[in-house]
C-alpha cells in the first residue's frame, strides 16, 4: 500500500510526533510512505531519517487561534492550487490512500480524494471549536467519504453530526515506556510544566502558583520546558510576561527539548495547567509511562486521561490559587503522589502503549482499504 501523509506543519508538535510514531509500524507492514508538508521544520529531517521521502507544499500562513476575514480569504484563494498540487503528487507516487494530519489541509485533500476516488483518513488532534472551521471540516469529510481518527471523545464530538458513526474512531495516543532516573540527591521537589509557550497552556498560572508555594516549600524548584513553537508574535509577548512574573523565583526555563523523557526524569510532579486544551495532551501519557504524577486543570480531553485521585489529580477552578493549594497538599503527602503514579503507570500499560496505538491506527487504515465508501454526499 502506498500512503501519502499530508501535514499542515513541519515544526514538531504533538500531532507531528504522533505521525512519526506510526512510521515504523507501517514500514514493518511493508507499506510505502511519502509525506508532503510546508516549510522546512524539524519534522522533515525526522521523516527523512526514517527513510520517508518528503515533498514540499505551499500553504498560505494563517493566524493561530481565531481566524480573521483575511485568513479565510487567503485560505479560499489558496485551496484550489493546493488541491491540484496534492492530486499531482498522489498520482505521481500512485498513492492508495491520503492520510491528513491537520484540518487546514483537509478541504484541499478532500477535493483531491473525491476527484481521484482515493480513500482519505483524517487524523483529528484538536477540538474544532469555531463554527466555520467545524462546518468546513465536516463538509470536506462528507465530500471525501472519509474515515476519521480522533485522539479523544472531546475532539470527536464536534464532528459527530457530519460522519456516519462507523467511520469515526476514537483512538487515544500511545507512547513508549520511559525509564525514570530521578536522582536522589537530597534536593527539594521539582515541579514542572512541559509544552508549547502560549496563553492557553497556562504558564502564567503555573508561575503565579509557584509564587504562592515558595513560602511554604522553600526547597521546591520549578521547571518550564518549551518555547513558542510556531513563531507567533502573541506567544512571544506572552513568554516575556511569564519571564517577568518568574523573576526572583526558583524557576528554570530550559527551552524546547527534544528528549521529553530526560526532562520528565528529573521531575517529581508534572503540572498541565491548560486553560483551553484542544485535545488530549500527549505529555500526560508520557508522564504515566515514567511514573511521574500529574496535576492538571479540567480542560479539553484531559479528564478522559486523568482519573481523579487514581491516575492523577484534577484542579477546579483553573486558577493559580487552587493549583497552589493542591500542590501544597500533595507535596506534603509524597506517599499519595507515589501511589497515584503507580496507578497511572498501570493505566498506561493497559490503554496507552505505543504498540496499542499503532495497531489501532493500522486497523482503521485496513478498514479504509477493504470496505466501500459509505459517506453521505453534500
């Protein structure tokens, strides 16, 4: 089988890592893989290192978050040419299936799939909250009679009205087992946040909680791992604000790190203070696999992963005061942290392994190849 992967970014993020995770299992199945992405980000080097040919796509840049009228105009003007580019590439490599890894490229890919009769799988990693974006994605899925893989129920929910139930599959991400090497050096606990620097990720709330904690836990150290991944000006300004608030506090900024395991290995608690989480954060599963306890805001698909007082700790309302209070109580009860981390590790072994993720995704692709299209027309 020849698969054409299409991604809207070449920078490395959670969705791109999920794509990389699939490559070895597909190659083991003797499937031929080709990828097309815009830009010149780190994803390209990673794919080529795995032996996957990568082609360039031109996609008009759009603002992150809420889209402006200019964004929609630019997107509309760009779509026909992008669809033609995808069609030509699919024909050139004799693709049997189009695998779309992001909503921005979906309308053009759906048109190319419909025109050529090729099946399409859309892997949805984010909750499509804007009505216009949701409808455009939904109609595109109907046009292509596509199958959809959603990373959690929260992400799947906006697409329910557009897709036959048998063609929508909720598949949680999976990660490889990670070995914790946290040193026992007598230093205080290390509480960390790992993720893209952006307002919705809650770095300000994390630092404000740290302000409240240092008086009662003077030995505690705080780690912020991440950077404004997609060169967004708003995110850059937000990062400056986070650094200003953190001035004078025991907060370490370690930037973007490719080896998340190395960062987790030095943490005693992972905090996920997402305010508008669009999906199910992969880093939570990585913490499960490393036996690092998780404290998280109730947002997006997080409650589907973190079971209160069983596999982690949920914080409501999502405010610095409540986060600080929960961390204060937990840092004073290390036995409770260890017990929950052990339960989370067992949950990872049962539900969130990389092997399970790969099997489930490959099974959906197998269905796409063997069953006739039953999608509704528009």
